[in-house]
């Protein structure tokens, strides 16, 4: 039974389905908070398959830059199923293209910039270097790109792209993504050092980086409170967002105590799914 469970978890995490579900969850959360419902539009399909493609490409490129680490942990699993991941990437790229051409023209244009940023993060641009290889900026690129895709794009789709509460939500999402990316930089200290990439935990130390993450989550909670004050969020939604921030703080501070990738790729990435689940559940129960 245990080998079957491990195989299922590996498939979910390393096929990149889990992180793709997280992207869809964050986008659906924006729909729900702005319009009170989740709409199964082509945008959700595009984000699902574009995320699958990008993270598959990221794993393939990253495998080439991690030679000393390939015999254990996630790199061993990724190396073992490399051909599968390439296949998933090709299918996901085709499906993303099919959904992309179903988007309204304004959304097609709005996806270009964040998708180019995401591609630059994953694919080598100059002398084999990616945007993530530029010192200190990768965590900010992740926060900006994820927030742009999961907040701005669904807001444009709903015709709500110019409201002040939307930009408060954008900052709130950026702070959340920034905070939950800190554990991954802690996990990757050795790999980033091998690739000569400087990150916040390398420069500030693990403990100080965790404090930055906690401060970001505190500010996220305050911004959520501001949207509650502006009557954008209801009290159950505010409680859900603050609760997800509290869980995130606990995981951020536990990150230095574990090396198992299920904690990072499963639980920490899963915070995005958890946040949506809490927002939807608390809102439904209080209706």
C-alpha cells in the first residue's frame, strides 16, 4: 500500500499537476472574491496547462544544472521520469495553446507580459542564464508573475481591472506568494550556491529570511483587513485569509528543520490550494 501511495504522490507532485491545481485555485479564488462565484472559463484552462508546461520545462532545465544532486531526493525522481515530464510538457503546451485562442483579445494581450516573464524565468536567455539566475530577483519574479496571472487576468476577464480594492488584493497576493517562496530558497541554499546564484536566505541568513516572510504575511493580513473595511471581503473571507497566513507562518518556520521535498512541493505549494479551500468553505458555511 505504501509504495502505491508514494507513486501516487510522486505523480501528483512531479507531473506538476499539484502546482497547476494551485494556480487554478488562486485564480478561482480571485473570481470568487470579486464576483461571488467560480466560472469555468477558458482562462482557467489556459492557466492550468500553461503552468503544467512551464513547471515541466523548469524541471527539465533544472535537472541539467544539478549534477551533484541527481542521486537523491526530488532530482532522482525527476531524472527517473524525465521522458514522462517531457511528454507532459508537450501535451500541456498544445492544450494551453488551444485555450489561449479561446480567450477574448484583451485577455490574449494581457497574458503576453507575465508569460514572457515566466518563460524567461525557466528558459536560458543569455549564455545559458535564466532570469532566476540573476542574484536576488527570483523570489520577486515569482511573486509578481503569480500575482499578475492569478489576480489581474481574472479581474480583466470580469471587467474589474481598475478598482482600488483589486490592487489591494494584488499586493496581498504578492506578499503571500513572496512569503511561501522563502522556504524554497531555504531548501535550495546548496543548489543555488553550486549555481552561483545569491538569494535572500544566503545573504540574510535563514532566521532573518523567515522574519521577512512573517512580516510579509502580517502585512498581507492587514491588507485583507483593509478590503474587509472597504466591504469587498466578508468577515468569513477575512478569517479564511488570516487563517491561511497563520498556517503559512508555521510552515515557513518549520522549513529549516526538514529536507523532504514532500514538505515543500506538497505542503508549502499546497498553501495556495488551502487558502482557496478556506475562503470558499468559510464563505459557503456562513451564507
